[in-house]
């Protein structure tokens, strides 16, 4: 029994441990190898969300648990879905990127997530209070759904708004 256990532990690689150095080619040095296997597949889903780090962990959970998505495209930009609207400074930069991604990754579904206390909206609309800013963001989500299908025709667009609630993050479907 002890012998078998020793054999098993000898074969196991510790999490993140690089492969033995003799297998590394010349050039940049491997510092980490994933426990996650490489899967050469796409779910044909684009997620557009803001970069706000406070929503990062909950956002990943929302994708994994609620949608059961693992291999989706992600465009993470200040203001998230607002980045393709004419009112955004990134309008001319981001729209062709969305189009190119759709042409190469064949999206079936686009998920757009706006969030509470977004710095992009706070800077853009300094006179709006929380409630008025939320209203502006929801109007922009509707605008996003009209605009994004020009870049990615034939996709289903879903809109969400994230906000803290009782120490957690809740996601509201915007319809
Ligand atoms: Zn934000």
C-alpha cells in the first residue's frame, strides 16, 4: 500500500510547478504551467464588461456558475459595453475590434454587464447622483444592444447590471 502511494505521489505535479527544465526550449523561461488543460474550443460568446477590480471575482463566478461558461471572449474596458457607443472616446478603436472578433470567433451570444459606481460614468457625468447614473447606464445598455448587432449581426444580446447587495454582488437582467 505504502509502495503504491509513493508511486502516485512521485508522478503527481504540484500545482503551478514548471515542467522539468530539460523539456524547456531556449528562450523565455517557463515560470508556471496551468492545472487547467488546454482545450482548443470556443463557446462563441462575447462578454463585455468594465475593468473595475471590485467586480472581478463575482463576475467570474457569474460566468462559471450562472451561465456555465468557461471559454468565452472577453472585452474588458472602462465602462464595459459603453465603449462601443458614439459617446465613448474608444468608439473608433473598439468597434472594428468587435467586428473582427465576431468574424473570426462567430459569436452566437453577447453578454453586456454594466455596474454600480462605475468610474467611467462618474467621470463622464459628474453631476449625476447614483440613481440618475444607474438610469443613464441602463439606457446605454439598451443603446448597446442596438449598436452591437451592427458589428456582430445575428447574435443574441443579453444585458445585465451588477450591484453590491448585503455584502455580495447581485446581477440584474435588464430587459
Ligand atoms: Zn466601471
